[in-house]
C-alpha cells in the first residue's frame, strides 16, 4: 500500500465530510426551490454535485493507493432557514470548515512523509480557495439584495457568480 492506514482513515472521514456537504447543499437548494428562487436553487444543486464529485475523487484515490474505502455515517443536513442570508452563511462556514479539514489532511500527510497524498491534495487546496471566495461573493450579493431576493435572482441570471479576473497577460 502506498499510503499509511492513518492517512486512509483520515481520507475516509473526509469522504463522509464531502458527502455531508453535498447533502447540505441539496437541502439548501430544495429550500430555495420551495421559495420559487430558481437561480439560487440551481446554484446549490450544482454545488451539491461538485461536493459529490470531490467525495468520488477521494474514493478513487484511496482505491488507487491500495486502501479500503469506509464511508462514515453522515449527519442529516439542516433543512430550514429563516433567511437566504442564513442559508448562504451556513454554506460559507461549511466551506471554511472543509478548508481546515483539507489543511489538516495535508499536515497529516506531511507528518507521515506522504508526498503522494500531499501532491493529490494540492488540487483540493486550490478548489477550496475558489469555493470560499465564491460563497463569500454570493453572501455579499444576497446581503445587498436581502430586501428583494428577486433582484438577487435577476442578478445571478444575468451576471452569475464570476470570480474576480486577474491582470491581463500582455
């Protein structure tokens, strides 16, 4: 086996975290769908798919490394929210938490001199920067339009959640 059982156990835990995040995003998407907010709903259904893909990426890694996948029990997601802001704040907090979890996996891999896992986790570190930034931007948009979520819907339909562009490469 290429990686230690300690690392495999931690990655298995992260697989559960990723599936849990996916379910939370499904619950948020369903909440927005029930409130007839299709842009927000669609955004969170896409987020759920992404989190599911992350879990599958971890599963493939464990299998490729010769380990056994053991998916832990997953807590039921929060389903009701008083405001759109509360749902999106929960999402932002969740992305920050996942970032800390990925950082902890990197630290564990480093302590085990597991350079293969460190290399594998680099993609997730970059992904988490994008996820936190995107959710932070969505929270700012919703806070600006909190009195009228239809404005938020219209903005998301027209502009979307585009990341900040960098300097031109001239």
